[in-house]
């Protein structure tokens, strides 16, 4: 019986719609009452039938409702969107019921039965989540072991760095040509100085805080921020090198890029923590955090180079030819003609690289830096707070999800914006 | 003359720079190793490893050499990657197709699935499954069977193991069936090109691949037994399952997280591939009289696969590299066993980290070479 495209006489159509909607509403009501109020109206049916009862009812209802044109706007859009064939109707019901079934337990665990008051584990008496744990540990998750009374230093350093990042928007027309210089050279130096003097301290009357105490989400930002601003210039050089027509330079660049892209980040981190100190001169001490930042920068520069190479390749040949015909040399051509256009093309790609970088930073946990995953591991094994791994990981996942989702949406917008301009 | 200098000078400077950097590091390494009394060499590979691994595919114990430990650990890495690739492909194809569905609910659920799993760091996902979700499973004594014979417990997933007799007969039957199918396909194509007749290749192949192995059971003396996992009491409150195959929770968490995370990227590749084919192709195929099945098989899929396969291979490569996160939850993979335990015991940092990186590098380069070859083969040859 082919229900999908049956023609119905107009006097039967109303009857079909009434029967169909009644059946559909009954099936949804059954699942709804079952999951929210634990009332089982189909419980009297034998055995497994009661589980499939709403599915069968809803399926019949949807197939009765399926008509080519009913004249009701809502019903027509319903048919067009979720009820085109038997298979579609089945999937629709399945997903609807799955959401209805899963929603109440999740809601009661996260909100209704959860605890947030109090300061100790004993405050958590409900069967739901223990958000007290997150509340007590919140500062640790954000700032690591950084002394509590000095948190303003991290906050103000971040605000300053972000503020300086937006300075470019307010450049006057005649200063615009220095924009690239500012972002590629001056800004990284200023940012480094701010973070060094403000977060690390040690001078200007600020107390020295060693990098071992840094941690939590702020460390994620510090590491990914520095890696991004350092890997960008390096990636640019490598991309140019890979497209160079001088064989030695090209092969060295290709070798570098393929090497770093071929190894997992975790081995690079191991290298930075156990192998790299062997390569340094004797008595030369380099902080672990600095080593890790260097390692991630070298690693990420290879990916960055591939993104920039994509931009260079996307430029039409005419741009190169035109620049050469004006008598420009290699560097002049690239600085004034090629790179400005290519870099504009790769901004979305760079945003994606940064997103990947932020998602990769929790890995520094494996070499003993107490980034947010490290703080979670610490909190989880604290004897006073055993048994709250679930809450901790869900909290971290939510934070990361918000950051990464916002960034991916932003990079998507950038992509759309630059697509139309060309 | 001037031009020649312009070409040679930058290259010389670059090479000089690279050589200087390498030389600087080598000299430092030499001095450092001399001071600490470590010598460079790979002799340690034949020494006794004297550490244990929780989960191995091949026989291994502490008396074996470091080289054998390396092989066993590499196999563990490959096992995780293999399982992850299979599951992420299945999930990814389903989700990718679902994202193109006309059904509003399915399309959006698939889109949210992708957004959800793609935007959470993989390490956190692994931790979530391992430390939070799998710890909520029942103890062995309370476990309810899944599908009647398998048990999901806090100590791992227990499945029946297969005990074969005359496995080689069965295998040779299987291989014979596959070879026969290949021959029949070649023959069918010839017939079609010569006479325009079509053989029912699919039915013949299905028949062959079921009948031949079945015959091996009936005539070849092949038997298959299942060893069920059985609950055993060790002490008053301590129970374990014995028999069958035990998949440790580390493996399960790792495969779950890797395949859920990578499936979102595979789904995007699949979606892009199917969207990349213009509607005109389908209409043109229909207008020359191909059936819907033929359109899918002869027109849509070959073109879609050309777009889908290269980025998907890249994702498989990423999954293999990401499987090194196993070290964070103590699954005995290459990084944990070799760059972790073996390094601690021998102190040969340079050699061991070097071997580990080279291993991953050669896997990557091998897959990249394979992909380039494939790309060349399926490339549209324009005149």
C-alpha cells in the first residue's frame, strides 16, 4: 500500500485529518506523560507492545495526515518538512520520542535535583549534580594555583591585551599602511611584555609568581594566544619558502612542513619536555611553559603555512605577472602586491587554525602543566571532593563548547564576508 | 652573473642556517650526554623491558625486549585507530547523509550533533567517557547481559571469543570465494562490452560468498565454538568475568571519543561531496534511461567519492595521530608504553622520542603517498 502520494476525495480528507491528528496527539501525549509524570497510559498492553505502542499510533496518524494539499498552512508545512514518506515519518517520530524521553532525566539531573548551596561535599544531598563542587573550585579552574589575591593581575593583563588587539580598528586612514606591521611585529612584543611583567611579576613592586602556579582556563588562553601570534610570521615565511623556485629553500620548507604535520602534538610535547633540554647549552635553563609554547608554535606553524599557501595559490597569476612587469623584485612584489591580498583570503583559515589550537591546548596537561584539564584531574582526586568527575568534565565541556562554537560561527561569518567581496 | 648570485646566495644562506642550528643542537646534546654519562645508541632495544602491559594483542610479558614492547604497543595504537576509523566512517556517513535530508527534524538533529561533538576538545571527551560515563557502569556481579551474551561492566566489556578448528580451511574457502567473485566481475564486464548482456553479478557474488564458507563447515571439518564470559567469585565481594574477550574501559573510552569526534568531520566531508555534484548530472543520467540504482552507482557515487575520499583520508590520518591521546588515560599505546614507561626506565630521551615521532611520521607519509596515488588515478583527465 503506497500511502505517500494517495489522492483523497475531498469529503474523506477532513475525516482523515481528524483521525490522523487524534492518533498523533495521542501517541505524543503517551510518551510525554510517560517521561515527565511517569504515567503509563499504555501500560495495560501486553509486554513489549507498550513500548512500540506510541510509535505505531504516531506512524498511523502521520500516514493519515499525509496529503498533497490540505489548505491548512500548518499541516502543509508539516507534511512538506517532516512527513514526506513513510521512512521520514518513522524517523521523525523516533527523534521526537528520543528527545522527549531524554529531556526529563537530563533536566532533573542538571537543574531540579542539583545542589549549589554550601561549601562542602556534605551540602550535596540531592540525587542530581553537585554544582557546589564547581562553585568552590571555580577560581582554581579559571586561574590554576595562582594566588587568590593576585587574580586582578591576570584579569587586567587579559583586558589590556584584548584592548590593544582592537586598536587596529581605530587606525586613521594615513596610518592604515602600518596595520600589518603593528599586528605582526609590535603587537606580539607589547603583549609579551604585558603578560611577562603583569602576570609573572617580579618588578615594579609586583610579587613574582612562578609559571608552575599558572593554570586553569587562563593558561589555555595564554598558551594559545602566544602560539598564534608567533606561528603566524613563521608560517608566512614557510609558505613563501614552499612556493619559492629556489630548490634548496623549497625542499627545506617542504621537509619542515611535512615533518610537523606528520607527528602528533603529544609527541611534540614530550619532545619539548624531555628531549629539548638535552639540546640546549649546559647551565642554560628554559622554563617548561616557554618550552611548551615554542614546541606548539613550531608545530602549529606548519599548519599555518599550509593555510597561507592556500591563499597564495588562490591569487590569479595575473597579479604576479603585473607586479613583475612593473619591475618589482621578489620582496617588493610580495610585500606590496601578493601578501596583502593573500592574507585577506586566509583570515577564515587562520581563524580555523586558531580554533584547532584552542582545542589542542588541553593536551599540555600530559607534560604536567595544570591547564583546565589538569586542574580537573587535581580536583577529582582531592580526598574531600571524590566522585564529582561528571560535573567537572561537563562544566569544562560547556565552557570549551561556548568558546569554540562562538569562534567557529565567527570564522564562518568571515568566510561568507570575504567570499562575496571577491 | 648577477642573476646567478641572486639565485645561489639565498639558498646557501638557508642551508648554512639549517646546518648551524642542527650543529648547535648536536654539539649541545653531545656535551650534555657526556656530562650525564649517557651514550647514544639503539642497543637498549634488545634489553629486557621488565614492565607489564595491561592489554596486548600478542603475547607479551616483562621478560621480552624493548623492541617487542614497541611492536606490541604499536599494534595497540593501530587497533584503536582501526576501530575508530570503522566506527567514525559508519557514523559520519549516516550523519552526513542526514544533514542533507529534507526532513527538518533530522537535518537539524544531525547539524547539532556535528556542532556539539566538534566543538569540545578531544581530550575532554576522552576524559568524560573514561572518568565519568564508564565509571557509572555496574560492577560485574550486577551487570545485565547485552544481547544475551555480552556484559558491559565497570571493568570493561566482555564478549564471547571464537574458538576455531581448521581455521585455515575456512580462510582458504573465503579467499577462493573472493577470487572467484573478482573473476566473475571481470568476465561480466567483458560480456557486457561485447554483447551488451548483463549478468546478475550481485546475486552470484552473494551466493558464492555464503555457500563456499558454509561448505567448509559441512565438508571441510571446520568447527566454531564460542567461549562465553562467565562470572566468577574471587572473594566475598569481588567478582570478575572469566573466558571470552575482555575489552578494557580505556579502549572503549578511546574508541568512543575518537569515533564520535572524527565522525563530525567525516560527516562534513560526505555532505560536501554529495552537495558538490550538480543536479544536472542526475537528470542527464535519468534522461539516457538509467535506473535510479544505476544512477547512484555509475554517475553519482564515482563523482562524489572523488570529492569525499581525499579529505576523509586526511581525517583518518588525524584520528590515527589523535589516538596518541591514549597516554592520558593509560591505555598502553605507543606513546604511553614507549615514550612514557620505556623512556623513564632507560633515560634514552633522544632515541625514544625520535623513534616514536618517526613511527607516526612514516604512517602519515605512507597514507599521504597512497592518497596521492589514488588522487592521480581518479583525477578527471581533461583534454
